[in-house]
């Protein structure tokens, strides 16, 4: 049951230059994903897909491999995660190295832990799902959300406005950390989320997208809080 961790780390971040190797709590942020993947013990290989030599060097220094650099076709702003994964898996296949499972991991996700990866992998195998992804509940009922036109607001779903919060259906969103999937199924569909995808619920306190400097600061606060809580 061979598995590969694919950490996608493009060098062209504009809002936070070289975001993927920027220091986070004392070490390059990509190191958290690499260390979680290696320490989980479920991967035969932990690789980083990048187009930037600086990111490649940091990845290798922290224990990952960079067997090939990302092509120009998958390095621009229009390239999708699925494009990158397809390229990586096909490169491995062409070189006679086939994996049954793969885990797409983001390089700016310091809340990934080996425990989450192990749980997701076990769930993927036992359930025979196409993929497993970590999800968390929305902190506010999305069914009561507003849209704005100018400064005028109106309900997106007015039929839910009179309902009590506890009577509204629960809604979840992607944690933006990793996607564990079966390689053959992914190559057939090109999708990480299918009708046969299972969610692994994660507390909101362990989730934070990092797209800009404000996100980065919030992530540092959350990470500090979790470290203090766990070391109590």
C-alpha cells in the first residue's frame, strides 16, 4: 500500500513573497508539513513540487525530496492543484514508480499533524472512499448569510431567516490542509472531491487559511494558543 506525500509549493506568491518558506514560529512554514508527513510513517516518499530552487533547497534541508522541478505549464496563476498533482503522479509513473495512494499537502498549513494524516489514511483504506479531506464547521450558519449590493443587504436564503439556529442544517468547509486520495481514481476523474469523498472533522481552532499578512498573524496566535494548551 505505497503512498506519496505531495507538498505543492509554487514560488510565485504575490501577497506574501516566498510565503512557502517564510519563517513561522522560528522555522520555514513548509517545514511543518514536511515534518508531519515524515513523522506519520505512512509515506514511502515525501516530495515537494516547486518551480523555485530556493523552495527546493529548503525542502531538502528539512527532509523532503524534490525528484523533479515543476514545469512552466503548472507554475502560473491559472494552474490548478489538480493540474499539479496529475503532472507529479504521471512523472512518477513514467519513471516506473507507481503509488497506490497520494496526499496533496499545502505548504502553509502549520496545523497539519501526523495524527490527522494517520487518521485520514486509515479512514481512506477502511472506507474504500476515493478521498478523505479534513473539514470543519462554519462558525456561523451560512443559511442566514447576507449578500450586499452597494450597502444594501438581503438574505441569500430568505426561507431560512425565521428558523432558529439549532434547526438549521450543519455546514462544513474544507480546512485547506491536505487531501488524501487513491491515485487511480484521481487520474480517472481529475477531482479531489467526488461523490465518494469522506470528511474528517477538525476543530475550528486548528484551521486557518493563510492568504495574506493578516491571516499569517492570526495563524501565529492560534498556533501559540494550541501549543500553550497542549503543553499545559
